[in-house]
């Protein structure tokens, strides 16, 4: 590097000086002249030591062994691989959409819905029609 050593030292001193100047900005202080100042300072002083290591929960003693975890991971990998193989054998393409639509319509028509289902569907349609009727603008009244 072509920068003289004195410039490097000046830049280092500038950075360190700037950082040490920031350190004081993070120290909390309260205004003793404010009405809440003494109360806030008392709360801060009372809780300066929190949290303590004793307050943190300890590690559970009944952790599974590393071998058991490795076996579980390998089992998941094997079953995942088997599932991927099964998914790979599935036929995912829909050859004829119109034939599929006819087949699904025939299956729906073959299943008889319960009367309560039909009644509910009729109620839904009636409710939708009432909402459509309410959504129309009222007839314009002309003054004579």
C-alpha cells in the first residue's frame, strides 16, 4: 500500500477515538431534576444484575443419544426416498380434460346428496338472490 505509515496511524487513532466516544452514549443516565428520575434510577439499580445464570433453565438431562438421533434421521431419509419413489410412479398428466370433466360430473350425479344438503343449497341460492336484489339501484323517482 502506498499510504504512509503516519496516515495509517492517524486513521486508526481517529477510528478508535470515535468508537470510544460512542461508548459513553450507551450508558443510561436519568435526570435527577425530573419528577420520575429518582424512581426510574431506583428501578434501574434494583434490576442491574438481572438476568442471572441461575434464572436460566438448565439443559434437560434426558436428551436422546446421538446414535438414536442419527437412526431417526436415517429412517426419515429412507421413508422419504420410498415416498419419492411412489410419487415418481404416479401418472400426473391429464390426458383428456373433457373426458375427466364428464367422469367427474357422472360421479357427482351418481352420489345422492342428503336432503339437508339440498335444503341448505336452496337456502344459499335464495340468500344470494336476495343480496342481488338489494344490490340493484332503486327506481328513480321524478317529481312532477
